[in-house]
C-alpha cells in the first residue's frame, strides 16, 4: 500500500464539497494562504485547475510550484490527492 | 525563443505543432504552457543537433510521440514526433553512404528544416536503386580520376599511407594514359579496374577485396545507366568516378581505419560513412589538388571539388590531398562550395545526387565490411578443416611407422626364426590342449608327460634340431609365447635349458564343454555375489525406513500428548521420555496463549473477547468510500458452538460498544446467537455514525477471529428487528473495560481512535 497521509485519506474519503484548499494533501497553512491570495480559495478551484491542465502530472506540479512555491513533495502529494479523488468520484 | 509575445492561440497552436495537446490556455495555465513550449523547443533543437541517427531517433520519437499527453512525460516525447514527421524519407535515405547524407542532414537541421526538399529528394533518388549499386551514383558525382582509386587502394591498407602513394604512383601512371579528358569510361574503367586489382593485390591483407571492386564497378556501371537524372555525359563521368569511388569505397570499407585520416570524415556519423567520405574526399581532393591544396584538410564542407574530375593527372598527389580532393567533388555536390575549378558543373544536380550516392556508397561499404568479416570467417573454417585433416593424416602415418618399426624387428636369421616360431606354435597348441584337459579333468600327472610328448611330436616333424634351440629362444626372449618352462623346482625361473623338466602352457586350450562349464559356473557365482550385495543394500534401506517410521510415530504420540496437556494443565503423565518433551512444548506454547492463533475452549484464566488490533488498513479498495446505510452487520464475532456461559452475548455487545466508544451513535445491537457465522447487527443513528463504526470494526481481530462488517438495508434491518425502529438513544459501554490483558486491552480500547494510526502504521 502506498504511503498516503491522513489528510489524503480524509480528502479522498468523501466528496470535497466546499472544503478549504488547506484540506488538500501537501497544502498546509502557508501554501494555502498563498493559493487563496491567488484566488484559489476552495479545493474545487484547485481541482478545476487540475482539470484544466488535463490531469497532467508534470504540468500541474509546475503550476503548483509557480503559484504557491510548493516543493516537490508537496506537489506530489497534492497531485496524488486530487488524482485519487478523481478516481474515486469522477 | 521569443515566446513572450505569443498570444494564447499562438501558444496553443505552437504546442500542438510540437505534438503536445494542451488544455485551454488561460491566464492561470499560460505560464505553465510557456515553460512547456520552451522545453519542447529545446528538446527539438537538441534532437536536431544529434542527427547521427535521425531515422532511429525519428522512429523512436514517433513511437513515443504518439504517447498521451496526460502521461507523466508527454511533451518530451511528443516533441520528437514532428521532427520525425518532417523527415519521412530519412530512413531510406540514410541506408547507404550516410557520409554526405548525414552531413547534409546536419546543416539541414540547423537551418531548421529548410532543406527538407532536398532531403526528400535524396530518398527519392535512392529508392529506385536500393542496391549497393547506388554508391556508383555517389561516385558519379565526384568523377574521381585514377588517382582517386589509388587513394582508395591506399586507404584500404592499414599502413595505407605508403601503400597509397605506391598505388597512386601506379595508378597515376596507368591513369594518365587512360585518363584522357575525354572520359573514355570503359577504357578508363577497365584500366582502373585492372590497376585497382593489381594494386589491391600488391597491398597486404585485403586480397579478397579484388573481386569486390570489379564487381562493384560492374554494378556501378549498371546503376549508372539507370540513373535518369544525369545526362549521358554526366553518367559516363559519374560512372567513371563512381567506379573509382566505388573501388575506393570498397577499399575504404575494408580499411576501416581510414576514418581519422581525413578531416572531413569527422563529420560522418558512422565510421563506415566516414570511411566512405574519406575515400571520396580523397578522390575529390586529389582531383582538386591542383586547383586547391586545402581540399584534403577540408572537413566536410569541401564540396568544391566536384568539378575536378578532369584532373586525371593528379596521380602523384599526396594521399591526403587526393583523399580530400576525392571527397571534395562529392561534397561540393552538396553544398556548392566550389572553390576549385569544376570541370563538371552538375552543381545542384550532383549535389542532390551525392547524398543518395553517399548513402548507397555507405551501404555498399558496410556490406563490404560485412563480407570481409564473413570472408575471414570462411577462411577460419577452412583452416580448421585442413588442420584436422592434417592431424589425422599425421596420426595415421605415425601409426604406420610404429607398426612398421615394430614389425621390422626380426630380420636376421629370418628363416630360422620362422622355423623356430612354427615349432613353438605347434608346441604351444599341443600344450594348450593338454593343459585344457588337465584343467578340466583335474589331473596333474599329465604335465609330466608333456615334455616327452611334445618332444616326440616335435621330432616327428622336421624341426628336430631346432627343438632345443627353440626352447633356448624362449628362455632368451622376454616375450610370452604361451609356454612356460618349469624346472625341477617349481616357481623357479628357468635359465638353462638343461633345467627344463616340464613345459606348461600358459594359455590352456580347453575343450568346449569344459570351457562352457567353467564359464557357466563363473557367471553363476558372479550373479550370486551381485544378488547378495543387492540384498544387503536393500536390507539396510529397509531398516532405515523402519526406524524413520518409528520415530515419526513417536513424535505423533508426543504431539497428541501435548495437545492433551494444553487442555489440562495439571495432568501428569507417567515417567516417559515423551512427558518431558511434552512439558517443554507446553511451556513454550504457554507464551503463545495470548496470541489469537489458538481457538481454545473456555478457561477462566484464559483471556478472551478482546480486540486484538487491525488486520489491514481500510482504504478505498476494501471499504466503501462513504457509509451507505446506518445499519451494519458484523460477522465472525463469535462461534456459537464454542461459546459457554450465560451472557456471552452481552459480553460481545460490550466489546462492540467499547470498540466504538468514541462513536456515540449506536442505538441498537443485536447478537444473533444462533448464527454460525457469529453475526452481530448494529444500528446507528445515521450513516455517518455507521461509517465511523465501520471503520473501527472492519478488519479488526477479535478473540482471534477476523471481523468483517457490511452495510445492511435499513428496511431489512427493521424487518428483522422491529424493536430497533424505536431506538434512538445512543448506547454506551457499561462499566470499565473487563476484557483487559495487560497492555493489549488498552490498545483494544483505543483501537477505534487509533485505528487510523494503526492503519497508517500498516500502510
């Protein structure tokens, strides 16, 4: 079993609804604040971006890095989280 | 790349052109796509510079480029696709010579695919002549003179320099006469061929290459005729040049070490190509030598020599210059870099032809190289065969010699010796007969008569005087003639003939019956001995097996006793070896009693009804992502047959409540006492509560059993337990935790809250 964090599991366990962007795996307080400043205040907005980039790992991670300065681990976590959510609910 | 001013549409189309299908370009995705575009363009450039293997790269790229965009690395692969698309004919075109072809490719790529037209044409040229003949097309372009051929020859040998000059001298000598600027190709070709062959023979090593050049020349000439693009004169010239270059190519291919000799060869991607180019370049260089001394140094851009085929008088040019000059016209075909006077101004036409020719020449040379390799292999096999034959021949001769030497011993007194031998033979036979009878009949007195018997017999024949002599001879010779001489004292070696009192045969010639009988007896005895041995072995094996079975029996009995002991702690058995072992086993098993591996009968001291951790972490695969109903059915909580006591169902209820102590939404629990599966039905306040309970219970170990949970439909639940419809108050665990065994209890009670942590620990 791949090592996923509790945040990941919590996020993937149910529809994201109106969850804040900080509930995404890899996105903590600081990164969440940066994202909110850029306009990505909800998890679904980030998810929208994820879809816009056609669920491409590299692109999304690049975008995440550019937007909020996430490091590679955080990028990976966020991407994995959204991807798993897609697999479960989309 | 100035991509800053790209609009969204431009960016989009640019990305698409590079083979990557992007999503919508919005203000958020724009920077990402810009970066992507940069990366793709860089990769493209990189790929373009590495034009050594365009076709392989193209193929690979196309394969990978067809990949998805959503893959982890979509863009990098996609980039290659357009490059591959742009070079459709590349693959075929780079078959042959590659030297000029690849060189042509590099500038092509550098100029950003502007020469694709020319590139495409080269494939078109090559396709009609896929044979190795195509080198002639290449050669045509540089119209090498005889000297170029010389350069070829020289290039062929490893120490080609000297050879080259020699060859060149020869060629120059031969070529001038044939050279006549009139391009009498046939004559020239013949002369060249002969000269080539002679020269090639003079050179070391590549003896086998003679045939190939001539063949190639012939092929080239054929292909020359096929070449439609050249005019008649061009064709002739090409043929001549092609012939030369062709031979040159042949030699070059054989002398692979030529590559570094020409600077121009450095441009070649492949060594054979470089070899080709070297040869060609030299040819051209030679031709152009008069006009331009730098040709040989020109590395790849010296296409200027294309016209110097008329320079047949260059025979004495130094090899390098000749090489370079040879290659020059070839090159110049490509790039019109003509600094020297071109007698042939095929110019653009030749340029287009040279790439295909180069490729063909390249291919041809490669084939020659391979043929050369196979040639040596052929030689090797022949050599081995001959060696084996010689070896066997030698062996036979030696054998004969030995035989002869062995047979030629007795040459003195041959006649006498023969007589003696005959006498001895008869004596031997007689003695053998007697001995055989003796052996069979077991009478000894016969031996006494032997001597007299044989003597009388011998005297009857003509060997009278020789009897004694023969006996003496027996004594003298060390050979075993089958007759043993026995003196008065047995077992004493007889040295003097007078001591002989008896003769005995060492090879008794027994009658058939006796022999048969003896053989039979021997056989029987031997078989008997063998059977005895087999019987012995079998008995040993049997005994071992018996012992092993006995031991197994003993251990089984021991295990039975151990099992019984586990059940009854205080049993004491009679003094027995197995008893001690049983005690030992029981002691070791005692420590495992807390493990959920044994499902034992109830014993008050034995802990039971405890939660013993989680078997697997709950994830998407083994549990529904969200709780479906508020009703749960829990399986494998107990075994109704094994349960003893009055209120075990209550205990189970308590256990469940404790497990879900943080979940205060359980309103009804029903333990189905009669279910073989050990089912417990739970109803919760809501789906969320049941989900939590599910997470807490599913996959946990309870009392040594793995508990599974599934959701039930609410209406079914109410059908079954109508009293549950009215339950709305959450149930709580009553009293302190009863089923505690040391620390495990704490773990069990906290299991619900820590299930996630434990599950994460598991993962």
